[in-house]
């Protein structure tokens, strides 16, 4: 199926959402819970059942943005439709109006790991094992289906309140490797794998790199490759080439895992399968 057919098959489903009075379909838009580059995420409530959901509203706006917004919306919808995992946000339905695209997802009551870390400064290795273990399971599940997330970062991992559970969100940049257009660059600069920065072909290993950046940030409280002078991809690439330092306070196992996840060579970088059996996660 080509992308136009896919687009039509998705949007031919019958929905009659309304842009008026902050209501879309059968959901009332209650409050804004997140803002990103491409849209706004609202907390929504079903008018009859009162069930809470999260609704990502992607405006179609200008012609220039429309294609990118549409592409992001389609990638996210396509990937989420195929994925069913405890540690990946669940898609409930999707809609479109003249002005916007809408993704209706389960509402995850909690906060992103980025906000959580900001409050705590640093997270113990012991606690991180739970989160990294779960995200690795979810990534393995995605990678087994040839889906690469491509935007793994602390902002895109939500920690559920009162539960020791994290969920991956924001699949707007995800791709199916069998259909991928390798020429398109994307992701968040500070989490980009060297092969992405170097415009080489990429694989599922890019997610492992980004997760390595997350783990480093969580256990040390700072970013492995952060520097105020980094403004573009080439700065970032050269900064990575210089390597990173690991505090002695980290356990031997944690340092070993970080070296394996932040391996410059994607071929040598540890796989999700091997992270799950690494001594750090098992101890
Ligand atoms: N299903 C959800 N449940 C609760 N909060 C969510 C959900 N999806 C997104 N959010 C919140 O909205 C923010 C932006 O969502 P995200 O999908 O990352 O959009 P963007 O593509 O704009 O970055 C997230 O950081 C998170 O705080
Ligand atoms: Mg995001």
C-alpha cells in the first residue's frame, strides 16, 4: 500500500469531530498537559463515560508545516496501531478536521522522566534498573517489528504516578525499517547517535544510543555530551568523538553497560536483547 492509499484508508473512517467549544468527537478537551514542536497534548474526558484520555492535536496550519505535520501524524498513528505493550502508550483512536489531526491515546497519569529528574537531581542505579529494563523491553518489542523510535529522550518517557512503570510516548519520528527513507535526518540533537550525525544509514542501534544518553543523564544528573558551544550537528559529532567521562561513583557494571550502549560503532553497540541480560540489569 502506498502512502496515499494508507492516508486515505486511515481518514476514510467515519468520525465527525467538532473544533467548537473545545470538543473533539465525544471528548471534551479539559486542559493542556504538554506542548511540543508539532502540537499540543490535551487531557480529554469522554462526555458519557468520563474516561480520561490524552489527545494530541496537530494543527495543519501552513502549507509548509502541513506535510511534516501530516507525516509525523501518519508515522505515529501507523506505529501505534501496530504496537501493544505495557511500556508503550496505547492508541485509542484518531480523527481529522479541517484544521487539525487528532490522536486519542490512553492518559498516562504522571510526569516525564525529564521533569522527574529535574526535581531529584539524580536517580539511583537501583531505581534506574526498573525504568531502563522496561524501556529496553519496549524497544526490543518495537525493534523485533522493525520499528525504530528515533526520538528516545527523557521528555518522551513518562513515569506513571504511584506505579513503578514507565511508558514510551511520542512516536512521531518512528519509522518502519522496511520502508525507511534514510536520507531524512531527525531526532533531538543531544540524543542523536553518531551515525545519524554523520548522515550514515541508521538502524535500531540509534535507539540504544539514545537510551544510553538517558541512562547516563539519570544516574549522573548531567548529559554525557553536553556543552554550551554545541549548536549544530557537526559540533555535536565532534564533541562525541572526544568521548565521555564516567564518574567513579558508578558501579563497574553500570559503567560497562554505558560504554556498550554509547559505542560509536553501531555494529558493535549492544543490542536490546543483550542489555536485558547484562550484569547491571541482572544484579
Ligand atoms: N498519553 C499521554 N498521557 C499523558 N501525558 C502525555 C501523553 N502524551 C503526551 N503527554 C505529555 O505531552 C508532552 C508532549 O507529548 P509528545 O507526544 O512528546 O509530543 P511532541 O511530539 O509535541 O513532543 C509529553 O512530554 C507529556 O508530558
Ligand atoms: Mg515529545
